[in-house]
C-alpha cells in the first residue's frame, strides 16, 4: 500500500471513505496488493484459536448483541417455505450455516480459511447435519466451482465487509442464483457514527507510525452504506425488495425485549434519516425472474 501509505492523514482518509470511493482511488497495482493483504489477514485472523474460539469470542448464543439481528432474520423471517438449495458466503465457523441447514434442502458453505472449514464441518457433524458441503474458495472464484443458476438462496452474513472487489462478488452471485432466487445480506452499516468511531480510534491508536506503516492494517474492514449495497445489487441484476436498519441508537434502552425491538426496528429502520443511524443493514433482494440463465 506504499503509494497511499504516505502518512497518518492518508490512513485516516482511507479508513473513513465509503468503500466504493476508496476503491476508485486505488491503482490496479494496489488493488492486487490488497488481494494479497486481505488473504494473509483473513488466514491469520481466522486460523488456530481465531477459528476454534470464534464463537466464544463473538459470544454467539450467549449475548444478544453479537447475533442480533442476524439470528431472527436467518431463523424466522427469511426462510419462508425454506431456503431450497442455499449458498452461504463467508460461512466462518458455521454458526449461521447450521441454522440455514435446518431450513434448506442443501447448503454450500463458501469459506476459504481451512481452520474455519474444520470447525464448521465438526459443528455440522455434532448436530447430525448431512446437507452441508464446504467450498474452500474465495468469493470471486464462485463461478469456477458452482454451476450457473443452481442456487435458490444466497446468504451473506457479516462477511462482505471483509471483502473488496465487491462488484465481482455480486456478479458471481448473480450467475449462480437462479432467476427469481433470493439474495439475503446482513452487514454492519457505514454511517456518521461509524466515521466518528474510526476517528476516535485513529486519534488513540491508528495515527501512530507503527500502525499505519504496517500493510496488514490496510486490510479491508469496510462497513457498507445503503447506497453501496443497493448499487451492487442493481448492477449485478438483483432487485432490492427491502433494506432495513437495526440497532437504532437508544432503542435498546426503551424497548428491552429483543423480540419486540426486532419487530419495531424492522419498520422504523426503513424510515429516512432514522435508518441512517442504524448500526446494521439487512437486505432482501431477488434476482429478476426474467434474468437470462
Ligand atoms: C466475520 S467472519 C463471519 C463468519 C460468519 N458468517 C458469521 O457471521 O459468524 C467473516 C468470514 O468471511 C470469510 N472470508 C474472508 N474473505 C473471504 C473471501 N474472499 N471469500 C469468502 N469468504 C471470505 C472469513 O474467512 C471469515 O470466516
């Protein structure tokens, strides 16, 4: 990242810019370098105890904070009559894969990091799930391994913010999802609160030379704006049906019951201005039924 790595101020700009703007500013050589940095960082972060202790670290099944709103969406709202032949991108330890598998004919769990794949398969074996298969490939290579139009539902849960080359990823998803099939995404939201948090962290830690001069700290960890996620969908041939925002600040203190808050946020999180402050975005999109196969 040497060319943009000219100092703490460039790093601050790199941190706060929305992902598509940032990517437009990088030369093809730097994007190639980001490929290598992202792969190295993901493998380092999600290997060894990064994989075996992931669920405890994220306090899944223990603290509502870490699985809200993904769990009620994946478990109750999204399945409808079932996910059919599902594909999950960036499946990790399989916490959500197992929930999907109970509501699907089959699940193709796309996960490039071997230790995560091992944890995922062990969890499925423990739960007696026989309809899950792992694809150890990065998102951009989906098209090489998955037949066109062979998937009824693609899900991306909290993984997209680790990926760059997002238009390619959405094009790959559009090729494998059948016309009329669904794309369901839950991702953290890039908004003014996120920018303020990044600036606070930059003041405290990131502006130190030791931090910004390390290539590994330039790895992609870019939350998504509403505009970005809608644009990615439309350009790839998915029609967004619903984009909601969850974790509206202060609401947790007023509505204590998570189930009641979830129902309320599903409506409130679509209201302009209010929705901007939500911490998490959830997208429900459909591949055009008339899209070419
Ligand atoms: C934050 S974890 C989320 C895991 C899981 N979806 C969950 O919510 O528990 C992000 C996952 O995306 C995977 N990942 C990173 N880069 C990827 C890529 N290029 N293609 C597919 N998955 C990727 C990581 O290995 C990691 O398992």
